[in-house]
C-alpha cells in the first residue's frame, strides 16, 4: 500500500507543470 503523502506528492509533481498559471 502506498502512503497517501507520497501519492499526493507524486500527483502534485505531475499536475503542477500542466496547471501552472501563465505569467501576466
């Protein structure tokens, strides 16, 4: 079983660059 903290970090690490707000 994977720790939720590790899983959350992995998801955020994957999602972060995709949903990064464009500089205004």
